C-alpha cells in the first residue's frame, strides 16, 4: 500500500483555511502562522521550518494519540494538556490531518 505524501505548509494552510470561519494570523512573529476560529487558536506552525505543527485537542484524545503514535508528542510552547505537536514527516494514513484534528468540534482538525 502506498503511503500518503509528506504534508507541506501549503496543504496545511489550505486545510486550516477550509474550515468554516477560520482565519490566519501572525500574532507572535512573522514566522509563526496561527489559525483561529472565533478568535481562538486551533493550530499553529512555523513557516520557515515546517517539521511539525501544533493543534488543539480534547485533553483525553491528546493523550491517547500520543500513546498510540510516536510522531505525536507534547508541544514545546503550548499547554501540554490541550495541545499536541505532530511531525510533518509522518506518512501514516492513521495520522492524516483529518485524524489529527478529529471529526468533532472538541478536536478541531479533520484532513
């Protein structure tokens, strides 16, 4: 079975902006792309070094995903209870953006 291609910053950005009412901002610096819905951050990534991205998760789901996939780990700068960092080099179909963000409003992402 073929593995999906590595995610890039353009496909990540396109997906985030495809969500209803999503907006992109650069609130921290010109290199940190942040996505918000209703003024609340749901995802962030470094533009120049897109090796991982951070997504807001349901706290219980965040821990389960970390236990199941080595590519998912606690984020460096966000609350580790509510956020996960996901490596972009992961090519597992189980960790597609849709899976990472979830299909419920609690785990905002669905690829």
